[in-house]
C-alpha cells in the first residue's frame, strides 16, 4: 500500500459518534422557535434530524490524511478573488472548487441560502464537505441522507439527494433530462454549449446526457439554475472558443 492509497483509505474511515452532529430538516416555519433537545439549536419544529459531519471534523480528517491537502476555486475573477455563482440579485449562492488530497484532485460544489451574513465562509465550508464526500468522507452519512431526505426540496436537500450512491449512480431520469432541456432554454444555453458543459464536467460522458448519472444530472440542473449569466458567458467563451480553436 503506497502513501496515496493509505491517505485515500484514511479519508473513508467512519467517524466517531462525537464527531457527528444533528442537522434539523423539514423545518415548519409557521411554528415558534424553541430550544431543541436533539441538536441543541434554537429553531422551529423539524420533521427530522439528519446525522452530519461538520466542516471542522471534515477538515481534521483531511489533515489526518494529508497535512498538505489544499483546495482552490475552479474559476477566478479578474481581481484575483474566487468566482462565486450568484443569484439574480447578485447574492452569492454557489462555489465550485477543486480539492486535492495526496495528489488526487476532485471537484466539489458548495451552496448557501441567498442572503446569509457570511456567504463566502459557508460556501467554502460546504464546497469542501461536498468535495470531500467525493473522496468518501462521511459517505455513509450522505447515503443515509439521500434515503431519509429524498423528498426534500431545500438547497442542501438537492445536494444531498444528488450525492447518495444508492440513488445517484443510475442513468439520469427522463424528468431530469426534460428539466435540463427546459433550464437550458430558459438560460439560452444552446444544445452544443450544453454538451460542451457536460463533456467538460464529466469527460467520460463525451457530452451525452444519456451517459450522465442521476447525481450528475441533479448537479447539472443545480448549476444551470444557479450559475450567474457572466459565469455562463465566461464558460461559453472558454469551452466553445476552445472547440473553435480545435476545429
Ligand atoms: Zn434541533
């Protein structure tokens, strides 16, 4: 077993109970807030609490596996800051990152509710947790979430339901493909551009939606829905420009 394999195996180890927190889901905002005995928070009644591993414990695990682990944004703005996806009011809602552990790099996407006070911090934490999940960090908990929470429509729920291997690895559903086409139309993303996005995100798909998994399809829908116009423009010039250059 070489160092890289040892590090990647370390990432997948189960977490001790002490590292597992409770996240309230399915909150009923019509009801008053109160102190919660389950998670210790102060919130309206929740339908369910999910087990999850927070950003600090994930970071500790990354350090244990590879003290030199690092992340970087997938794209930068001209002034040198990470490029964030924003909503139509310009509020940060998403961040793509590359996470590198022991020389292996995988992508992750973080989301945050629009209008949070420290959106960038939350985006970084969420993106690292998401990318770490691609390495198998706390994968069992993510899988449980996708079973317990597949009906959730919150931002995090979408991410979670797209994350589970149990329902994310099959081919994209007809409904998902329909949604992708509809969203493309809405965002004025042409067929060729959409294929280029798919091919750049998942090279093994060769740009064919028929070769995209459920989890990838839900990621793509999230991206097409939330990406800022400028982000799409930038991507178009990069991907389509590159294609022109090749031809
Ligand atoms: Zn609670």
